[in-house]
C-alpha cells in the first residue's frame, strides 16, 4: 500500500485533505471551521493555504440519473421512431419525466416500457426490482397491428396513471 507521502510522485498538483466535521460527517464548509481544522497539504513543501476560497475540493460524484418512465427500443427505422413518439405524445408525459433509450443503454427508472420480440408475456406490467416493467411487441410489429396498439394503449394507461 502506498503511503500518502508518496502521492507527490504520482500527482503534480497540490492535494488537500479536508477533515470531516465530527458532528455530522459532512465536509467543513464555513471559513471559521476551515481555519480551525487547518487542512494539510499532502506531497507539497509549500505552506498550507488558509483562505477557504482557495481550497479546491473535487466535485462530489453525481447521483445516477433516475427518471420516471423509460421507453426502450431497438429501432433505427424513421417510421417506427415516429410511432414511438406518437405513443409517448398520447401518454401526455412531461418531457423531463421520460427518456427514450436504445436497448443496451442503462439508466435508473421507476417505470419502463420495453419494445421487444423476446418476451413470455406482453402488455402486462411486472414488478422487477424497484421498477415496473411493461413489455410490448416491437415497433415494427405495432406499425401493422391495430390489435397490438390497442392492447399497448390499455396497458400504458394503467402504467402511467400509477
């Protein structure tokens, strides 16, 4: 294991260790707290900067994006994508609450509509983990099948209204 005094061999810029506030485990934010805790520079012989505005901390890792509804397909056909947009428009969803994804893309969602030809049951919502999943026949089948469109619409109304 590499000790912190060897970090300067790997990183050319100054690194600051910010001590956690013992009270709540959050990083120290106020100028007074920073001055009293005196962050120490690692791998540097220069004096420690005491002005809190000069201390650069890495951005906190962003939480994974989670959306309300994901529409997952595997089509590049413009007619099929137009149908998908009409389906979404009919659901009357706020654009910030849904996302259209190609199969293989990953995102966290509460409800998912998957257009696939490999399902044992279509148009029935299932709970899978923390999400509700609705499998639909693929878009190329829906284009030519009024019966499948009707079944999908009935299932979508239930999924979206939950």
